[in-house]
C-alpha cells in the first residue's frame, strides 16, 4: 500500500478503493516506520522534529506517515504555538500490539512491538 504523496492518506483511500476498514487498519500498521512512530508515541507525545531525530528520517517522510496514522484515527495532535504535539488516541492499540507480540512469539518469531518501561535515573543531590 502506498501513501498518497499529496496528503499522506492511506486508510480513507483504501476504503474508497473497496478495501474493508479492518484491512485498511492493518495496512496502516504494516509499515515499519509507522510501527516505530506508534512505539515512540506510546511513551508520550512528540513533535515532528523529535520523531525525525529519533527515527533518523526526513521531515517529509515522518509527516506523511503521521498523516496516515491520523487518517485511521490512531493518533492526533495538539497545537501549541507553532508546534504540533502528536500522541496516540486509542489505548486499545497497545492491546493489539500485545496480542501481535504473543502471536509472533508462539510462531517462533518473537518481537517487541510495545515500548518497554522507561528507566528513570536520579541525579545525585550535591
């Protein structure tokens, strides 16, 4: 499935082309970059600049993938000044990824799709 170069839309275009909403949703998650974005946003909101730095991708690429994920309602953003902060909108997505991890482990292809716990290190007080 290709992302529409004009608007970054993928799910609506798939549905308009006659693909079921369920298949369109799984198509949107079938891209490694979008999975990496979802993993990052599962840890908290992020700006496009944060995602480009952390994923090592061009701003245009990240923006197109964000548009795709927004199109299927998995993420949204809030504006603060000139910046947009993206976050997950559907916590159920973590349940889907947990089930996928279990299924892949059962078939001998263990992967980690959800972010692990964030380590917090305290700085010594002087």
